[in-house]
């Protein structure tokens, strides 16, 4: 009996491939936010300054692209929490992250139409992102509580719900300004 040949290690993505992927995600985020479900692969490839073949190589289906854009936004938000936890004072970290969350809600809101076109719907994607975002925020809040700079009389998720309420109840373009003001109101109420 012969030993099977050794498995070939997975190919590393080339640097230009990573740059193309990042440009495609940024172009797609913008296209879905501005054109919704009407955004086309051709336009996204043009906006990213790559060929259509490059787009299909990275994202073979529309669902793959929509999901990748949304997951990238989630990754960025979770990564931001880790950076803040390591490099900012506790209250500043909570505030900065909540402001970043407002931006995340804006991207999610802009992509709503594209997300609704996912085969099987966006619920699994939303659930996965919540499972990552909530613990990231909880850790920032716990750090601020442990430092004695805020007191929590509610669950941290309720802070995010309050921001979500502002985003969902204000259909005009000024909802981000209102949400930003809400961040400061909420934090003022939690300070020790």
C-alpha cells in the first residue's frame, strides 16, 4: 500500500489579489448603499477598477458579494472594539465604538435592499453578526465598569437598541446626527 501524496498547502493570496478584493468590497458597499438591489456586477467592477473576471473570481455569485460586504463591515466593527480595548481609556473606548456602531447601522441601512435579495434571506447573516458584535461591545462596557467610570443599570445591548431605535424611527438623513447625540446622552447617564 502506497502512502498518499502529501497535500499541497493552500495557495497564499497574492498582494494584488488582496488589494483587488478590498477595492471590490468597498465599491460594492457603495453601490449597494446608493443603488440597492439595482447595483450591477459590471458597475461594481468598473468602480473598483478591475475586470469583471476578477470580480467573479473573488465573488462567484451576487449573494457571495452581498454577504462578504456585510461580513466585512461586521469584522471591521469587532476589530475596532479590540483596538479600542487595547489603546483607549475605557469611557472613550465605549463612546468611540458606539459612534462606529452608528456608522455600521448606516451601512446596514443602505444595504437593506441588497440584503433582502439573499437566497434564504438575511436572518442567518444578521444572527451571526449579532453573535460577534454583542460580546465585543460587552467587553468594552465591562472594562469601563471595572474601571469605575460608568455604572450599568441596564444591559449593554439596551444601549445598542436605543441607537437602533433612533436609526429606525428617523427616516430622514439626519438620523446619524440624532444617533450621535444619543451616544452622548446615554453615556452621560451612565457616568459615575
